[in-house]
């Protein structure tokens, strides 16, 4: 009897030890706590066509990006219109593998938005913001005016809630910034107090800036007379500088100034100590001997660096201008707010 009880005690003890040991077993841990966007250049194969595809705008939903972009595919190489696609990326924290998928999408919201944005002329440079003053969303585009020049225009509408589709209304002209020359690619800083755009009103294309008046909504200001704009001296050149896009304290843009890889190259400038720094070429990992155009910086909290979407007519794409994706690390980024 004692032997029987001893065996039971041994068995019970063994079970307890096994349970305790299994409870102490280490869980598999991530090799990478955060991701890093690779500096390899990815072609967005699911979005690009044999025609020209460029000028993107980004809208986030987690790791999925809805992008409105300009293309002449719908007219077989003729007029440029706005259409919608998506980019979705993933990073495996165990292996470090990065993947990105691109595709065109058919969505009622974006169909209504692009229909309201497209005009009878060429349409470029989509850019959306949510106003911090009137709680409306603004969709900016650069479109061909009646005189053949490029003008800045916008839609103003209430943001979408749930499955509802807002009344996007009709396009209005940004009177305070437009001129008889080409004006396009508007971008605002994080505070929405400074506006940036490109224009050839003085001959070649330069990047201009202007302070929005205090306590005035964007739409009310847009309806006013011509604003006193100025070139950014540290960036201005005698060549064509276009497509400024502001992300926190960084401006990215395209230029055909000397010293690049060839054609139009992508550059960045960092805002520090109250001024914009001298432009820096992104170098051969991004630029090529062909043309690179309309860069857009993106940010995701689970990654150590930014990503950039841009256009290029380099070999290896689908044809014409194509959309590309790459990771970038800009020294001095995220340290200062533009004021």
C-alpha cells in the first residue's frame, strides 16, 4: 500500500514538474521589433500601364495605401485623368522579409471623388488634406485652364463617415495663387499656415511659398485676390524646380538642375533653425539617367524610416512613366516643425 502511494506521489510530482517546465518555456520572440522600408526600388506592377502613370496622392488605412494618381491610359495616351489604385506592404518581424502588392481598385467613394476632380483638360498633382480650421477635406489638383496654362483648383467637402459618400461639389479655382502662367502642385506644412507650389511665372519653374492669413479658412483665402508669394532662396535655381511636397520638416521635389543623374532628379531639403537647407540629391539608389518626377513621402509608425512614391520613365517599367516605391532615410527628418 505504501508502495502504491509512493508511485502515485512520484507520478503526481512528475506531472507538476512537466507543467512548470512547460510554463517556463520561452515564447518565440521577434528578431525585429520594428520594420525598415528597404532602399530597393519597387515598381508598382499592379497599377502601372503601358501609358503614363504619375502624380500620386496617399490615403492611409493601416499598411494599405489608397492612391489617386494621374494617367492617360483611359484615353489611350491622350488626356490625363485621375484614377485610383492601392499599395499594400508587409514586414515579417521574424525573418525581416518585406513585400509590397499593388493593384487597381473599384470603390464607389474614390469613383465619385475622381469623377468630381476630373475636368475636360489634363489633370495632375492630386493632394488631399483635412483642414484643421473648418474640419472639411480639401482635394487639390492641377488642371489645364481655358488658356492652356495649368491652374490650381480644389474640392471642399465633409469627410466620409462609414459607407456614406460625401457631396464633393464642383471644382473651384485658387484665385489667390494662380497667374497667367503655369501654377501647380500645391502642398501645405503641418500647421497649414504655409503654402508651397511651383510656377513658371518668372520664366523657369521655381518653388514659391506664402503665409496663409490668420483666422481665415482656406476656401475664403482662395477666393481673395493675388497673394504676395516669394521664392525660397536656398532652393531656387535658374532651372526647373517642380512638384514640392512637405512632410513634417522635409520638402521633396524634382529638378533638372546640373549635377544630377540625368533628366529630372529627386531632391530633398530639410527645414532647420528657421530656414530650408540647400537641396540634396537622393543619389543613384533613387535617381537614374531618365526622369524622376513628383515624389511623395510617407510615414508609418511601425517603421524606422520613411517611404517614397515617385514616377519615372526609366527602363524596366510597363511603359512611359511608371509609379515606384522605395524606402528613404533623411538625416534631420522629424526633428523640427516648419514655422
